[in-house]
């Protein structure tokens, strides 16, 4: 199997207390054989959701994931289980080692679950622990190892079936800078022909090493750009729930409705915003997706400001915390 | 997965040890209660079989129980003795619930009186002292803590303890006091020549009017049935003990399953099925309950001494204990089943 990863128009949505949440909405990207791919973005932008989809642990609402010749999103039952077991190796953020097992035991487990004979599994575990530099810690339990050592055990575990796709979820999140160095070097080494490494992170050090960086949240770099005036006809949508945006909108004229799209397809009206008021402030301030949609009830004119520009031009407006923005 | 299972058992050794001790004590109590229920039959069997009779003749009014006071004339003994096939016959007068006062004490102790013909069937072989040889002599069960040479007061009479017998109790550990038939008649029937049973060697073909011929096995069964409600209560309590054991194991497993939610998600993400995880948990439960059953076998031996009654833990009960424990363990797993099936492998990322 050639290691080529393709993600096309991937959307994941779920019901959260009656509201529709879309951590991924129409994401597409590709990665080539031997690449180290960094998924970059703040918390909540869908990095872990994407990894879950790539691992075959989560079924997207729409879109496709292809790995080599495999249509991952079309796999079901035993074929999906075989994909999870043989094609993907996962390194979890919190290491997720079994606390009762030694380092070697943790590496042996997935092989035993796959029916590898005990002696062969132990032999392979010893090889992998040596490869990640932990051959002398093979009989230590996770509680007796540092975070970096635990993460290296987790990497060894992910390698047991020599999978062509390795997914690492924030592998440096719980490590100090010395431990980070060892883990990053290992991940870089593993990205070799026949294998793709996908790492979710908001650690810039990972992006420096990556062959490809996929930004899951838009990068709004120009915080000082000029205000944008937008005219809306009745019924026009200013922004939708789940989108990311960096503008706070001041209503110059007309009337806007703030509403929430529910999981059952219905709409919950939250508020109406008229001239002199503003809408859509919390998403840009907290760098979160919009938590509600806004549309024009009648013809309206709004002016969009970056957070910095809004504070500068509207110093008399105290930005309040409102539950729907 | 066996390695994971046993590693987890070892990792949670303290938690499992507490469960083993708790379940072991409960199972020991269940086993002792089982022995207690079986002890009612065992003590009756020891007493009835100790008479050495091949048949018993009782009043129909006694409904087969040797302890029921269904008295009939002693003259019927001769009639039974004359029956073809009867080689020997001896009258017995059984009177339950008599109070005795031991020398040096004032508090009464409840006993059952057995009037027997010295040298006849029912005259017990003693383990200390000698057999009944004359009026006002008695042989008592060792539980009464009498000693040869001592005296006991029954009614307004004093009796000399001349011998001790072992394992002669009825009705849940009530010790028997053997005395000459005439003495028993004087004490119980005001001297009238009445008896409550005829023990025979050889089986009479028919019984005098109002009487019935029974085998020793039937007498044991009917006599034990007198304690039916007590046995049922003990059986009910024993069932509760099993339930308590199951609840302890279930609780322990549930807590372990809660602790291991992340492990289950990770193991599923690594390729383990729910069935494999359930099997792992079931093995833990079975290991805990079977070890607890072995502990119970030992502890129950010490518990038997705490009961005044006969506690007869049969080999069948001992054999059944680990089997029932195994079933209890598997049932207890069901409590944790939902934790396993609901574990989403995607949670391993969270």
C-alpha cells in the first residue's frame, strides 16, 4: 500500500444538548508518503476529532478519507477493525498506557489482541522499546516513568504492527522541553518512506519540523485591518453557527436576529439586535467558533471590526458576556 | 488479555484483597448456615440411628416424629414383640422441653428426656462413666456439661449423672437426658405406663390399632420436619448471604470498571472487543469469588464452634461452594457490563 492520505470535504457534526456542533466542516487536505503532517489549531478546533476519524474511531457526517487504496470512511465491521489494528498506530495525548502493565506489557497488548504469539510479541516489544531508547525500562510500570518515557512507550506501542499511518494527539502536551526534544526527534525519524505521521498540536516546535502544516482554524493575522461595511437584504445570513471569524459587527441600520440551529433542524431565536448595538464578539475574542447564527430580519447595514479595532473605535462599549455569542 | 487481567488483579491487590475477605466471610457464614440447616437432620439421624432399631412403632398422632408426644399404652410393646420377624422390642418415652438445674447453679437448662429400658434398644453407649443401672440414674449428652458423679434436678427429684454420651441432641442442639423408663414415666406421665415409641430389631408386619410402623429414615425425615420453619429461615438467610456476596463482588467490579473506563477505551482502540473485555472482567470476578470460597471453607470450620447446635457442613456443600461462587462472580459482572459496552474507543483521545 502506498502511503497517501486524502481527506475530502470532511464534516463531523454532533448533537450537544440539542445544538448542532460541527468541529469539522468541509475540511480537505492531502499528505504524501513519508511526510510529517502537523494539524495546527487552538483547542476545540477539531484536531482530535480529525484524528479520531483518521483512526477509524469516529464516523464523519459526510466527506471521505482515503489512505492508499482504502476508502476509510466506507469501512465497516471486520474491515474497519483490521484497518484500526494494522494500518493505524495511535499515540494518545495523555499517553493512555495501562497502569497495571509494565512498559513491555503495554507494547505487547495490541499484538496479543491481534493474535501474535506471546514469544514473538515479547521479542517485538523488546525491539521497539530499544528503538525508542527504553530497553532498560521495559519492566517499569507507567507510574515509575517520566512523561517523556511514557510517551515513548506509547509510540513504541503505536509501532507494533509497523503501521503506515501514525496519529499522534498533542504528543508534547504533557512534556517538559527536554522530553519534548526526544519525542519530536523520534517522530521526525519515523516519518520515512512507507509511512505518514499526522501530529495534532498547537506547539510551534512541531510545525518547524513538519513537512506539511494543516491549519484547522483560519489564521486571522491582520488585527488592524480597516472596518468592513456589509449590506444585508432581509433573510441574508451574516455568519453561521460553527464558523470561525475575527469580526465584531456593529449594526448601523436595520434589524438582525441571533438564532441557534438545533440538532432536530429547528431554529431557536435568541435575540434581536438593532442600530447602535453590536453582535458576534465572543468568538473573535476567545478564538472560538461562532456559537450562534445571525441573519437580517430586514435590510440592514453592519460594519465589521477586528477586536482591536472595535476596542479602539468604540471605547464606550463595554463588551458583555452574552450566552449566545 | 489474560496478562492484562492478572496484571490488573495484582495492581489492585489491596482492593481485591478487601473484596476477598468480605466475600470470604459472607460465604463462610453461608456455608455455616448450610451446615446449620443440615445439622438439624444430622443430629436427628445420630440420635435415631444411635438407638440401633430397624423399625420404629409410633402413635399415628405423632405423624412420624419421635419428638412429638403421641403417647400410647406400654402394653402395646408386648403386642409388637409378638409380631413375626421382630427379634427384640424396647419401649421409649420421649419428652421434649424439660428444665434441669445443674448442681451448683440455679438457672435451668432445657433438655429432652428419653426414658429407656436399661439394656434395651435406645439405652445409649457412654463415652464416660457407665450405663444406666438403676432408678434415678441418668446419662446425659456432653453438651450439658455434666460429669459422672454430679447431680441434676428435674422437677422435684435429684438424679445422679452416671454416664456421658456424645452427639445426642435433638431439636436444634437440645441435649438429651437418658433415664430408666420407669423414672421417666414418674416424671412425665405421673407414673402411668405410657410410652411414645417402640424401637424394634426386625420389622413388624403390622402395628396395633392407632400405631404405625416406620423405618428409621422416615422417622428422621418426619422428626426433622418439625423444624421446617427454622430450616426455611436458615435457607432464606443463606440465600441472602449469596446475594450479599454477589453485591460485594458486583460493587467491587463496578468500581474497578469505573476506574478502568479509559483503559477500556484504549483497549478497544487497540483492537479489543467488548466480549474480550467482559471476559477479562469475568475472570477477575471468578478469581476473587473462588479465592473467597476457599477462604470461606477454612473460616467456616472455625465458625462451627460458635453455634450451640450441630453444624454439619457436608462434602456436597463444600463442593457446591466454589461452583456457586463462580456463578455469583459471573452474575456480578453484569453490573459492570454496561461500563464496558458503553466505552467508546474514541474516548481514548479525550
